[in-house]
């Protein structure tokens, strides 16, 4: 028996704390509830220490299987000598993007410059698609419904006060 079974409100508290922290960092101008940054410390070519590019912190929309959609940030590390830019799950060199072989083992997958998917959500979705259980649009509708992202005459609004800012609906 886990503590969560004995005291289910603990789980809620964690989600509430996450939401509070998320909203606080958003109100401070830099969403930090989830920060996507590579664990790599040294350059893959010359082995010198990488530097964090503080002017390269970008806001990303995170699609999470348990928390819904919220804002996070991604941070870039850099080797000045080799001009290699290390991101979460991939790196770029001379404008070319290379995926880390382990990128699907990460908790998140950066699918575009400003979008990150919780890999657990991708697995849920791809399994349902592969077995032909649902179309992607149905999966997206179910996700949006679950987290209260209800479409109202062409605009996106939340039906409760989960976030202080309107969250994006899952693209479809
Ligand atoms: Zn280097």
C-alpha cells in the first residue's frame, strides 16, 4: 500500500503546488515549472566545458499527460570553439539538427522550437493510434476535454481557474 492510497489528497497537493509554482514563475516573466536543459556538461567534440547561454532561454508550451498544458522553458548550452549548440534531446551544428539517440528515454520531447510533449503522452497516443482505437483528433478532443480546454466560439478558454493564463489546446 502506498502513502498516496492512504492519503489521496497528497497527490492533489503536489499538483496544486506545481500549479502555484507554475503561475508564480509565469507572473515573474519566466516560466520555470519545467526547465528543459541537457545534462551534458562537456562538448561532444573537444570535451571542453559547455556554457549556458542565458540569452537563449525560450518559453515552450508543454503538453503533459497528467498536468495538461502549461508553460515551461528550454535552455541552450554551447561550445564556443566548435559552435555546437546543445539542447534538450538534440544538438545543432552548422544549422543542422541531430537527435540524441536516447531522446525518447527523456521525460519530454521537444517537437518544435516552442513545443514539448511529455513522452508518456506520446506513448499513450501512439499506442491508441497503432491499435486503431482512436483517431488523433479524438485523442486531442479527449485531452482537451479532460483538462477543461473547451472551445468557445473560436476562442480558447478554460472552464475553471486552473491557470491564470489561457492554456493552449492540443494541436490537431
Ligand atoms: Zn567543443
